[in-house]
C-alpha cells in the first residue's frame, strides 16, 4: 500500500443494476479504498484512499471483466488524520 492519499476518477461501462452491484461489492472488498462514489448515469467511478491507481484499476478490470479508463488522478498531501484534527468552524 502506498502512503500517498489519492483520489481517482475512472470510466467504465455500467449497463445494469447487477453490474453496479458487482462493482460496489468489488470496491467494498478492497481494503485500501476508503471512500467511493458510483455515478451510473455518467459511467464514472470515483475512489479515494491510500493506493496505487494502476493496481486498483487492474483489480477492477479483472473482477468486472470490463475495460476501465482512468480519467483523472489527484494525489493529496494531507492524510485523513490531519483533516479530522482540524476544528470545524462555520462563519
């Protein structure tokens, strides 16, 4: 597992509810992914966590048996612990 916190946007063909369910199950079983968002209408999946983007794409490709296109990768310097320690102040 990488120490770098990443957010990655991928595109893959999600035809039906069964494909969406299979994708969600595959994402939940990956320990390195902390959060995910599936946009079925736009055929997009957004995942965040401490991982190597290529490894996650390869794992999903094998489990879903579908072509996966990586659209965007954002590498963030901060970790979740630093974000949790900041006080939330609304002005």
